[in-house]
């Protein structure tokens, strides 16, 4: 675990504050009216997930959920972006970034299809070779350490192609 206990406490404090904010909003207005706004739904789901995941990670038996919390914190940043969008000075900037994201969709789709094609090719050529007891891999460090970046299965193939792309 790479997070110091103080950072975990601060994350849990912010999760509690966000959850209290959501509960206060639900207490003030009718839940059906609150739920009718998409941004409120996002806040409710995000805050609930962060709060309960943070609560579960404080229990020693559930330390496996800690990596999940890092991904959920990204959702918290999206909530901040949603709030920044209401500031007039940043309204145009956020609108332009949203337009850029929509326009880039085709490029990301093409990139994903290309990556999947190479992952499928790598899996077809080299897949299924890493298994315990394979006589062709006797004495190779791959069997003992089972390397993460390989083309043994499709998910590993995609991760390998992604790793090659970003490195």
C-alpha cells in the first residue's frame, strides 16, 4: 500500500463531506425532483460509491478495494469539473473541451480497433503458450514469474499492446 494513513484519512474526510452534501440536498428537496437532474444523479452515485468504498477499505479484511478507490477519485474530479462549468469565466473553456471530446470519439474508436486487431493477431500467433508444465518453457523465467505483458489470452494481449503504445 503506497498511501500514507494521513492521505487515506483525508480521502475519507472528503468522501464524508461529499456524502453529507448529497444527503443535505436530498433532505431539502423532494427526492424525485432531485433525481430528475442528471448532475444530481451523478453526484449521488459518485458520492455514495466513494463513501462506502472508503468505509469498506478502512476494514482490514477489505484492503483489496483500495485500488478501486483511486479510480473512483477520478469521478470526484469530474464532479469538480461540472461545478467549474457554472463559473462564467470557465464556461467557454469547458464547452470547448466537451466539443473536443465529442470530435475525438472517431479517433479513439479507430485507435481501439487498431489495438484490438494487433492484440488478436498477437493472441492468435503466440497465445496459449504460458501454462504450468509446458515442456517448451522448462527453465524459462516466464513460468515461475508469469509475466504480465504477454499474448497468452485476449485481455493480456490488449494490455500488452496498450503497454507497447504508451512506452
